[in-house]
C-alpha cells in the first residue's frame, strides 16, 4: 500500500497531544529496545534515530550514554531538547543534506519503519553506520491490525521477520524476535478512537467509518485489535 506522506504527517500532527498517553504498546516497544541496547552497548558516540516521535527513548539514551551527537528525523516536530532535529522523510535518507558523509555508532527506530518501503530503505542504512555500528529497531509484522485488513482491505506492506536478514546482508543479526498482543475494547468505536489518538489511522485518506462497519467489526472480531511486533538488533559486518 502506497503511503501519502503529507497525509501521514497530518495524522501524526493531529495526534501529538494524545500519542504519548495512548500509544501504550509503542512505549512497551521502546522499553524492549532500551533493554536490548543496554545488553549490547556500554558506550555510544554518534546516534541517528529514524522516526523520533515524542523522544522518550532518545532522552533516556542521552541521559544514560551521553552520546557526542544525537540526530533525530521525523515528519512531525515534537520540539525536543538535546537533539539535532531534522524534519524530513527518513525514507529519503540519502537526500538529506545534513547527513551527507555522516556515519553513526547507532541507528535506531521504534515503531516507524513500517511507514516506509523497507525493502528499499534498509539496504541503504549500512552506508550511514561506522564499522561494527549497530542497527536497532522495532516495527510491525504481517499480522498487525489483521482485523482491518480482513474487514476493510487496509494494510501496510508489512514484512515477515525472516525477510530481514536478506535485506540486511551487510549485517550480522545479533538478535531478532516477534511478539503478538491483542487489545480488547468495550465497543467498536473505542477501537477506532484508539487508532485515531495514536495516529495509526493514517492507513487510507477519505475513509468513512459507518455504523455498518462498527457492527461488522463487533460481530467478526469482538472488538479485538491485534498488534504484531518485530524486534531486530544487527551489527554492521
């Protein structure tokens, strides 16, 4: 599914005030990335984060590691402190002038790569890492929001976990795993409110939700919503 980045930017801009409070699973994913990073890195120099969002993870890394440089890229500016922020589409990383000839000790991303063409983006990242640099990210897999795909045909181009080693041929995979979690809501409207306040309803412009949709969602899925989370840690060979 092709993503219209202006539309995506608008949706996440609209959810800035509610994202931190409501994106509970994305925050859990941050915590998992944080633990993985601590297990594998004792110190950090230069860091690049793709899709920096509200910056909770970045501030934690800055406080603990005190990196010499921290650059964050995002479509939406959350006005974060202590970082060099670039408002841009990280999918076009090779065209961002501020990153020309830059190499990092760590490139990380939490719950953001699914908005890009990962098959094109991921092979590019090696060029922005130093020798033995670390790539650490979480994203979502093929069963993510499977209810929306079944009922409405709405889905991003999610990848399977086993596809990543091929896309990261310049890397040694140090750790990779997946986890599925189902959220339960009291009614179908709450499902779609959850999608709205976390910004992840940016799947299709001009989509109109009807009462028939809500009734069908309850009948088929009992107001459940599936998150399929992928985690990967790799080192540049």
